C-alpha cells in the first residue's frame, strides 16, 4: 500500500482547489449566505425578495442556489442594505497571521 503525500491546506477550500478568484468567491458566498438567511427569517418568496432588493426573481433564484458567477459583490451588498443590514468594508494592513486578501464576516 502506497502513501500519498498531501500538502497542507489553507483556510480557504476554494483556494486549495485552485480557483484564481477564491477570495472573491468566498466573499460572495458569505454575503449570499447572510442574504438567504434573511430571506428565510422573513419568510419572503423569491418575488417578494426581488421587489425589496430591486433584483429580478431569476437573480434571487441564482442567489438562493449559490450560483453567483453573474452577481457582483456590490449587488449582494446593496441587497443586504435593502434588507436593513449595515455592510461595512474595512481596509487594513495585512498582518503576519493573515495573508493579504478578502475576508467577510456576516
């Protein structure tokens, strides 16, 4: 039985899988998760969520299914604001413990 060598992973599975835009994808996923939680908490249909956020129902459907390729970070942030959320962007120097990149805490 042969043993396979494994390289240590990062905290970002998308980066480990080789996605070049892993940081952006992770940020989008975190924002979409929060958006979906709010839609669920409020019991909104996709049509109702679309009306509140100014998106089309098909765009809301994409977010509900985490199909985020054609949805910008800005659009996700605006949707959260339309659902009475405060979105804050903080820029600070990277520290040794954290490599440069994008982090979303939702």
